[in-house]
C-alpha cells in the first residue's frame, strides 16, 4: 500500500508524470484519498487540483485511442472498450474525480465552474467519439453537478439553469439522442439512458429547450424506449402484426427493454417534455414505435367475460355505447360504469348549462370543445377518431406496476394527455375510479413516512426516492384535476384535500439544520466564511442547503398547487381549505424569507410579548421561498379570493394584501404577472383590502404595468384597474384615468399593439436579411421572410430513412403539422393578446361610467367623453364591429392558408410569423364589450340615450349581429335596446318616441321579434320579448332603473 503524500507533492507528481501509467497510479491514489472525505476534497481544491484535472481532460487523444475516433463506423463496440488505452484511463479517472468533487455538495460548484469543467465534461458525452465508460462517467458527473445545483443557496449563480443552458445546444442534444437510440443491451448503455432521461427531467424546464429536444428527435427516442417496455411486458397484440406489415410499421417495433433500463425515469422525462404543449403531446402519441406496439384495434373475440360485462352495462344505460370503439388494450382494464354522480345532480358547476339545456356530465361538456378543437386542428371533420391505446395502457401500468415511482410518472403523462384533450369523453370516469384513488393512496402512504429523516444532513437513495414521490404526487394530481369539477370532488372525497393542507403546514416545521455542517478541523484558522464575491478555482462557494430543507421547499410548492386546483370552482372546498387553518402558511409562502406561520389571533399577543423572531435572510429555519413557491402561493390566494366570504374574513385577517403588493415589484416578470392576477380579485368592490392597497400606491403600479411591453402583465394590470374603478368614488376613477393616460387608453383599445410589434420585429429581421442577401429575401412569397426558420420536418420519419412511409404516418404527419402551426403561430398569439387587452380596456371604460347615482353617472360619462373625445370614441367602437384589413397595400397570403387567422399553411415554417396583409373579423368578446359600454351610457340620462340613438352607422353595424352564434352577443343586444327605449318620465316621452322611431326604421323591432320566435336560448327569447314590448310601448310595471350589466 502506497504511503499518503502531501497534496503539493502528489499534485506535482501528477502534473509531471513521465507516462500515462504513472499518472494512472497517482490518480488512483488521489481518488482513494478524496472519496467520502469532504474535508480532504476541500484541501485538494485549495491546492488547485481541479485545474490539473481539467488539463488532463483537454489533452488531445492519441490515434489509437477510441476517443480519437470520429465516425459511427470507427466506433468500437461496447465489449471492446473495457480494456481502455492508458490515455483514456487517465481521462476516466479524471472524470471520476470530478464527479466525486461534485458529490461534495453545492459549495464545490463555484471552484468547478471557475475552471470551466462543464464544457470539458460535455465533450465526452458523444457515444460516437468516446468509449462507453467515458460517456457514462461524464453523465454521472453532470448528474452529480445537477444534484448539487438543486441544493445551491439562493445567492449562488450555480443553479440548474446554467447547466441547462450549457447542455441543451444542438451538438450535445444530438449526443443525447444518440445515447437514447443505442441498440446495445449492455448494462453500461442502459445506465447511460437512465442518466440522460434523469438529466432531461431535472434540467429541461423551459419550453424552448423542450421544443429543441422534440425537434431533434429526443422525444421520439424516449417514446421508442417506452414502447420497448410494452414489448417486454408481452402486451403487443399478436393479431395486429399483419396490419403492421401492410402499413410498413412492423420494422419499427423495438426490441424488449433490456435489464438495467428503468421505466420511471423514461416516463418522467416524457412527462417533462410534453407538459403544457399539445404539439409535443401529439409527437408522443404519433411516435412510430408507439403506434406500432399499441395499435388501435378491436379485439376479435366477442365472447369474453369482459365483453359480456360491457354489453350488460350498455343495456343498462351505464355506458356511452362501448365497447364498439374500445381498443383491445382497454380490455386489460375493469369495466367502469358511466353514470352521473349523485353530487352533480343537485348543482350546476361552471361547466354545466344554466337553464334550458339538458344536464351534461363534465365528460360530455369537455368532449364538445375537444371535438371542435380537433375539427379546427385537423380539418377533417371526423370526430369519431379513436383515442390512442397508450392511454388505457398507462392506466393499466398504474394498476399493475409494483413501483410507486412508475405509477406517479405514468399518471403525470396521463395528466398531459387529459389536459391536451386527447382522451375519449368517458375517460374522465375511468380516471375517477382507476387513477385518482391510486394517487391519493400513494399520497397517504408516503405522507405517513414524511416526518422521518427530515433533520438528516444526508439521505440515502431509498429516502430520496420516497421524497421524490411525495413531492411529485400532489403536483401530478393537481394537473390532472385542474379543469374537472368531477375529479376535484373525487379527490376531495379521497381525503387529498386535508392531506394537501397537512403537507403545507408540515413544510413549515422549522429545520434544525439549514446548511451542511462544516467539517471539523483542528486548525481554527481554516474555518472561514465564504463570501459571494470571492469565488475562485481554489476556494469553495456557499454551502447551500441540506436535502431535507430542499425537500420541504419542493413539498411546499407541490401542496400549494394541489390546494389551488381543489379551490378552483367549488365554494364548499374553499371553505373547507380555510377551516384547515393553512392561511398563515399560505401568507408566509408569499415572502421570500418566511417566518413562523402564526394565526391572526396569536399575532397581537406574540408581538406584545416580543416573541416574534425575525430571522435574517438565508438563515431562517423555514427556508427560502424561490420564485416557483411565490407563484404557486399567488395562484392559491387567487382561487381562494374567488370567495367573497374569504375576502372579507380569512384573507383579510391573515394580511395577504401587503405581501402581494410587494410581489408586484419583484424582479421576476412571472412573479409580477402572478401577483397582478391576485390583485384583480383583491380590488373588487366587496374586498376590505381595496382601500389599503390604494393607499399603498397600487394605482400607480398598475398604471405603469398597463404600459408594459409584456402582454401578460399589461392584460392583468388592465384587468385589475377595471375592478378597481368599479363602484368606487369619482376621484379614484379620475385618478386612474389620468395616471393611465387618455391617449394610452385609446391606443390600447384601438391599435393591435401586439400584432404591430410582431410586424415591426419581423420587418427589422427582414431588413437585416435584405442587407445580407436582397435577392434571397425577395424570393420569399408568403409575406414575411422565412429564412430565419427552416421548414419543419418530423424527425420520427426523417430518422427512419426515405423508404419509411405508410398511410397512418402521413395522416399523423398532417395532424402534427396542424398542431404545430396552431401552437407556434405568432400571428394567432399576437391577435389573441390584442383581443384580450382591448376587451379589458373597453370594460375599464365601461366601469368608469358605472355609477348607481344617475346625476353622478351622467357627469362621469361627460368626463370620459371630454378626456377621450366623444366622436373619436364612437368611431373606435364602430371600428370594432367592422371587418378590418391590416396593412391593406402589402402582399397577401394565398387563399389556401391553413388557419382562419391568416397563418401559414401546413407546408410553411414551423414557427409561423405574421404575414403582411391580413383580414380581421369582429370577435364576439369585443362585440359584447362594445354593446355593454353603450348599454351603460344608455342607462343614464335621456340626452345620453339620445346620443347613442343618433349614432346611425354604429347601430347599423350592431344590427348585423342579431344572428351571431355567441349567445352573449344576442343577449346584450336585447339589454341595450331595452335601455335605449327607457322613459324617465313625462318630460322624456317625446324623446323616447323619437328613439323608438329611429330604432324601428333601422329594423330592430323585426330583429327582436325574430329572436323572440326562433332563438334557441330561452333566456334570449325572454329578453327579446321584453325589449320588443318596450319598443311597442306594451311594458307594464317594469324595473325602476334601466337594465345594466350586473357582472363585471
């Protein structure tokens, strides 16, 4: 056994070794010294070992080394790389040492990054240029650095975002794809695949990275690995092989998944990549391997017990005509009766019709919109397209798997499929019986163990896995039930509501240890603090936080998300959540440096006794809330604030207004947007927090954000201002208008701001391209230059070669192009943002003049006319009812455009940009906003009703919308006409007769009578009858005031 040498001596020998064999021996000696010894690692870092390791990795490989081979053909098989040349063994040991230093924790990230270790490691992840052992070790080093970065302190710059930026570039993405595509069954390669999947799930959080990976074929490679597990489980239907041969898909059936490859990280990586994207979800479903192993095919045997069960349910009226459309995979699942739950029969959730319609289940309601969406996307009109068999297979996996991690990740993929509208209408009931109870059971089991090891500085892999399951389960459940009242009820009945509240309160149990303890040393002078500005290659950085503290923070975020989903619709759920006494914890989650959650009744007593400890930033036993927790807390307060009772009592008692106001000034734009969305609910008329927020200066902040370049922030700011000016005093109304600026308000409701900004940006890019190559740009003929983005190609087909083709693949390719066009169409996004902002701007003006007192209302209408310009305002309102042509003298797109809004067709660029000339049709929401603004003017004094009636051109435009398909448009027109013919007394009788004459001349009476006879909505027919009677002078004892809009 070699004697231990001092660091300077051993380092000198490593740097000046005579040959690779001597270096190998010295590096092994160093490895034995540092592994498991944090103090020893720190000592070696202080002596500059990291620079030497990076230098060894940067040395050029020899010609005989596999690292020097640069092509697929030259790449040595796995079995031949076990006996590495000496120079590659040196590199292997250097990579192992770097991984060991990364395992030391967040404090080692600073010196590692100071020597530029990440770019060096990334050069060794390409399997076509490096031996498998080097690839595996480099991936382990990246994984260890990612784990350390997830524990870094809030002041550290070494976080996961920096690693993601370095890893997700084209050449390294290609290497990741090559690793996932490898056909070798070696255990080394399987571990590489698991590490790649783990890196993707932990680092690929931004949509731009997810899109890059999907376009490069990484998602298809992950889908192929998922399909290999279907094959390994023996669940490929044998009677479908003939069909696959005819369609040319038999060649893409993968080999069974080999031992050593784990399913859970594959599912987790897929879940992360398809989150919040219909296009990427479609890529998963249309993957050739998935379509081959899980083909939509009915089972041939009709006499099975499961089939007879479905037939009995069908005869009893408990199913929607199944199993005719069921795939064979569905028969792996138990038969689920499709009935209307008892709790839905006694009430009408938001997804149900109000009056005059038959009761429909949430599944039927969702299906109506999903069918319309599919028709719009695919354009085929075929609404009987069966769902992918991947969905029942994932449900079957949840029921049959022995791994809770696999169950949770399968549910996460299912949540994306469900939210994207890719499930059949009755699948919601399957989820309520087969998915939600499983997740709730997992949550209960792991919550019981959550208190163990929470004070441990280090945790073992089993505990880390249990924590990961507990952290992910509430978030997965929240995504699954977010838009379904039915699933929310099932989740609450399963006990998940109380569990989520308990987990949130448990996350605020103080931790005894926030940071890893410093290793003991007999030399006091070696114990020194680490300043943020003194990071170098020879000095450690901040110690970060212990895993237990990071677990509590992630648990805090996850439980807040589940609480938000449960409080989305039902008032009784909000009441139950408040009764769990979690609002003090929610309020502390709105602060970056939380203190002890204290109930409102105990706060005055504790402040009196001086028992409220104020912990400095970074040293609180309750951790530090990152932006993700702040945003989750904002969303929780927003949903709880939908209850007027909560606004008046619990939320006000827990003083959430000022923390939210502070978050309005946060540096992160997403936090600002989330805080602004909460302010919308805190500024309504019934909120006791309105006046304190006004005194704190919320008007100035909101008016500033209403002029922001960010459309989301601008929209929420206008929305909040709209609520603020409703039913408030005239001075506040005038202050809002003055600070916002009449000119800017006119611009917001008049101009297509986002569309023009998009046009200006793209035209700037065109001028840049024109300067580079004018002829090339002039050759483009679809409006904007597309030289900045190549035509999208589906990598799943492109990677299989030119001979790979089938009818199903062509149909899938068309569907994916439609999905991609819809998701990346910048024209559509800009148009939707403009419409939303214009709607809120018009509603803001309407609420300015919304005053119950008639003289005060008339004064406010005159004030608005004087500030905005009466004629200009009416001209703008009329323009909202006309067809509008943007840039009419510019080039127009061909008539075979693929989108109604004027986007490019399926053969155009994947990331569509605006064309030069487009036709914009009036939108229902804008029409309703215009009509209700006029109705509020007409609800005032007679001269204002006369003023509206005198706008002949405006009224003619309104008359053309009596047959609008949107029921709100027809209903609002009835309200407007009823207000216009209102008579304030004998002195207004002559004016009323004149208004009636003008309206009859324009044909409004005939149109109202047509609505009264033929409209499909009972509510519209009744309102049309009242308005027509008012015009005819047949109204009896009506209301004492004109009809105005009650909601806002």
